[in-house]
């Protein structure tokens, strides 16, 4: 749908008038412009989850996306247990493969494969996955507009009719009004800038989607590769998806040339240099500072826009799904707030919920990243040679525990981490 067609506006207005009993507000000047309960900016996993959660509570929800769907995103596409558990009820994962084996290597050396009878995690293509999440939000009642770029949000000024309203200003000058806004517009988020999100870790991920012959694809079926890389904190991966291998590496920003060389060497030693990638892409991932805000007034942020991802592995899908659902639920409460004090209270409740769960996981992830940067060989030896370490990896990927839960409940894991930190 286009951002400003007459037919679309008529549809929105008529649907809003029909739903007037739910929240039927109009702008202060008496025009027929609807005031949405919740506007979500960005239709990735975080935004779609937020829109689904808010719409599922019977609220009027508008989901804005700058791209046409489906669209490609640089992402390995691994769906671990926490991601699966955060999906909308009845959602069918468009799995390309089911992983039962992991090959680990230390910069191409000391290769060992560990196997499991039970599935460890699944692999998806982001265009199909994201599209499915958006469709789930639409089925719950959310309205979708694609090809729409948000330039800014305003909570004061002439565009805002009252103190209960947020103005979402589009690049073409149109203004959309809402009682609450959720920013899920990615790691370079404009909504995040409005809220004041700050980052303390930025990494560069490079990825290639490589079509391969059936014989090569069969060799990788059900198995992924994780390679602990040559730069501190770096690693590479191979994720099979039918007749395409997703091959990528990630390292700290500022090591662009070395990261590119790592990817080239990685592809070459895998014997894949002779195959032409159908897509080559790059993306910056960003982790939030501990004291970074998650809200401002009636505006919340979630997913990449909030800098929510696991610092060690840079896994973001589960953080997007979980924080998006929380943001959608608390945005409904903010939309119902009749004054700034109550809206602030609800926003603080959202921040507490995020920090109590995802924030704890991120804190342990930061500790793991520090250890990994210092002693990657120890981690490799443990996970490939020690049964408890491999079991912990399998439990985390399946979702029966989290990294934070493992450290909290297993004294051996806690002592091992403390010992490694003391040794530096």
C-alpha cells in the first residue's frame, strides 16, 4: 500500500469510525483524522510482535514500515528456544532446516562436531519469517502501511492536539496521531534517538547468501558451523537453508578491513570461494548502555531500536520478539493513561520488565564476551571436550534455560566464570 492514497485513507477513517467505541478519538480540531491507540514504527520481529500484542488486546494499532514486504535483512536466521517460545500462538515457523549438529573450530583449526538426537534450533529466512509475523499482527487486528518513512515523533508543539497524544510525522509531511508509540525501527532508530538510547557496543556483521549444488547442500543439512575468529570477540558461522548457505562473520566495529578479510578467508577454507553469492550484505549491531532509557513520555523502544541483543553472540531475534511483546502490552497501558504521571508509571513498569529479564541476560552476555575476547581457546576446548559445557550449550539453544539462568542456578558454571575472570 502507498503511504497516502485516497483509498487507504478512506479505509482507515471508516475502520476507525466503526471502532469508535474502542477508543474513538478525533483530533482536537474536530477533523476526522483518527487517533490510534498504538502506532508501531518498524515491521521487523520486534515491531510485529508489539503490534500483535497491542492488537490482541482489542486496541486500534497502526504498524508502519518503510520498505515493501517481504524484504531482506542481514541475519543468520537462527531460531533458538526463547525465540520459539515468544512467537504468537499458532505461529508456524517457516523452517528451512532443523539443526542437530554443530561443528566448532578455532579460526579454522581444532575442528570438532558435536551432535544431538533432539533438535537444537531451527533456521529461517528473514523475509518469510518477518512476513509471517506481520500477517499474524494483521490477523489480530493491526493495520499495516508499507512504504512509509517516519521522520520524527513530537510530544509537544502545534502538531500535538493534547498531552495524551503523540504526533508521528512522516517524510511526506503527513502526521499520524497516537496515544502511545512503539519504536522498533532498527539499530539506526530515529525513535531511539528521540528517546535518547545510547550504545556501548557496536559490531560489524558481514554475510553472504551462497547458492550451492545439491551435493554440497546435502553435506551441510542439519549441521551448522561456528568458528571462533582471529580478532578478539569475533566469530563466523555457516547456516544451511536448503540449496543456500548463509555464511557470515562478526567483529567489533573499527576492524572493517580485518572483518572483510576474515569473511574471505573463511569462505575460501570452506571450499565455497568458487560459488557466486546471490546476496552480500553488511549490518551494524548495537548493544545498549546499562543506563540507557527505554522510554520518553508516551514513546517506548524495543528490539534493535533499544539496543537489546545478546552481547556475546549478538543474537537479536529472541530479544526482539520478547521485548516487542512487552512493549506492545505496556503501550496499551500507556494509551489508557489519562495523565503524564500515569503514563510515566507504565513506562517505568515496561523498563523494569525488560531489565529484570533481558537486562539480566545481557549482563551475563557481557561477561561472557569479555572472557571470550581474552580466552577463546578455553571456551573452544570446554564446549568441544567437556560434556557439561556442551549440554549447557544445547540447553540454552533449545530454550530449557538461559545463559543467565545457567550461571544463577549452577554453582559449577558460576565458579568457572569467576575463576576465568580472575585469571584474566
